């Protein structure tokens, strides 16, 4: 007999009955609030075309590096799981890939992936038995049948999930055709873009030459001249803002910033373009560009996000065969106090600038990030991210940052996901963990129940909406061309 699939009403709440009761009451006030998803990587084409999703493997397994990285670690090749490679789409039969996935569900025990999947299977698809080898075909056929219905089209799910705003992430070399189609469609869903300039800033990025050529074409600027290059960023940022963008995002290896003179910055740019830049010069240019982006944000109001500290594409053989973002990105130790100082010396006290800092290095929470955000007006702390967007990671984030930075120098939760159907699950986990944390403060008489109730709503809805200026995100097609 298959195991039953159940979601306990008290999951992630404290075990002690009186504290659990407080958490339940707090959660009851935020459970049904709209989802604010201010940073993520879903595909805007889904919402532009509103075409039906393909099959269970193509939607739930092949794009989700959280899932296939675990399977890969146990010796299961990506090709067998339906993951596309540089050679093109996988030749694996989708049903066989799903059966392989179903037969290895035990690998996910205790992981956030198991919790997210359980929520998707039970709440989105209505399954009452767990996914395992014996139910693989049941799941595959039932999911595919539902994906063929109108109720499971992207826009219908967007409404069902109660998403108020969702941001995707595109580079300056993206023509934003899907976002323009969304804006012109008359559909009421708020799907906006965010400006991610890494491919035209990081000379070590494999897309840099082609991205620069496209950057020139789309901006109409001479991007191989320092002044033209900066002007091109301003042009493209304006086009993104016209399509609702309220933020930029920067996925640099470190948090390093620099404040070079214009003469030195131009000389460094020439070295970058020459193809002879050393690793140190590439790092210095990335650092300078964070300061340049901050300068531009003062002018156009876009919120900056920095997501540093990932050694991306660590598996060289996998990168060669399958490309980037295939589950081989590994956290590194990251320093912030000295790294951010050049930018903060220049702009740290500007009331018109907002900079959200993330980390994959939890040792920096209480030592560096909370004290920095607890002082500088421009700094806010992004939530527990990537490898730490888990129940324990979220708890550690609150425990290590709240006493120094408070709640209002953080920005609530964002899901940062490509897995569209997991968005409600991820936000539900965050709401439950925050309510559990607040309940403990109430039980210890460190917070009043009325304060906790207000905080629960703010952490879920008010703070992320304000931090990302999402009350202002309205596309203007006349300005986006």
C-alpha cells in the first residue's frame, strides 16, 4: 500500500503546546495574505503566452536544480532525469525520468525540497498518497491530465496562488519581448522584470562578448567606450523600469566594491575589453561597477540587490557539458565590512538609495551584516537565501540578526525560484517559521501579542512590498521600446 500524503496543520510550529498556540494564532492572520514575490527566476514567457505546461518531468523535475543536484550526488546522470544539455533537449523519456525520480524520494527526507514537494503535490494537485516507485505512473498521468486543463495554465495558477506581484530577472541583452507582451495583453497579473547586468559586467562570464554586442544593439550606444558603456546601462535600466522593474540584481563572486577616479575606471575598462585582464582586474571592475550601479540607482530609484559568495559552476565537467545553473554552485566565505566600505563611504548615508545584501555565509550574520544594516540608512538584509532558504536557515537568520538589526532592516521573504509551482509552498514555510519565531518572543515576554500580530503581517506583506517599491511597479509601454 502506498504511504498516505499528509500535511500536518502544525508543521514547523513549536512543540511546546502554549507557544504552539501562539504561533497558530499568528499564522491564522497571515496564511491567506497575498504573495509578494519580489525576486525570482521564473520564465516570463509562461505568462506572456499562457500556454499549457508540458508534462510533469519538464515542469517539476528538469528545471529544478534543488532536485536533480541531490540525485546527481547519488550517481544519477542529468541526462536520465530529462535535464537539457548544451547539445540540446534530453533524449530521456519523460515518464522514465519521472519513475527514476519517484524511486529515489527517500533521498529528500529532512530537506526543504521534500516539504515544498509535499505542499505542491497535496495542495496544488490534490494527491492523497505519497510519491514513490509504486505511484510514479499515477502521479505522472494525473499531473499531465491537469496540466492540459485551463485551470493549470500559468495565469490561472498565478491567480489561484494569490500572487500580487512577481519579479523575474533578465539581463541588459534581453529584449524583454515577453514582458512587453504581458503588459500589452490586458491581463491583470503583475509580472515585472529586474535588471541583472552580470553578463555585460563580468568579463569572466562566458556570455560576455555576445552579451556586449547585443547590449550595444539594444541600447544604441557605443558600449566599447567608457562613457557610452555607462550611458547604455542607463538606457537599458530605463527600459526595464518602464516595464515595471523596481530593482537591480548583482550576482558577483564577492561583495567587493571600489570607488576609482573616472580616469582610472576608464583605463581599467580598456583592459577589460582588451581580453588581457587578470582575475584581480576582473574583480576590481566588478567592484567598481557596483558603485556605478549605486550612482545610477540614486538617479532612477531602482533598489539594488547584491547576491555574492557563490562559486558558480564548480563542476567543470558538468559546466562543459550542460552549462551554468546545473546545481554545482557552492557557497564560499564572504567578507562585507571592508568589501562594502568604498561604496558606503560614497553613498552609505544617501536617503534616496536602497541596497539589499544577501549572503550564503551565515557566519557573517551577527558579526558583519546585522551591525552594518543596523547602522547605514541604505542597507537592508535580504532573507536566508538559496542553501539556507530552509526552516533551520530561516530560524538562524532571525536569531542572528534581529537583536542588532531588528525586523525593519530586513526585507521579508523572497522565494528566488525557477520552480513556479513551489512559490506558495516556499512562502508558506517562511510564514510558519516567522510566526514560530514571534511566538517564542511572546511566550518569553519579549514582545506583546499585538506587536507580534502586527509584525507577522508586516514581515509577510508590508515590508517586502515597501522594500522593493512594488506599489509603484506599473508598466509603461510607451517608454519601454
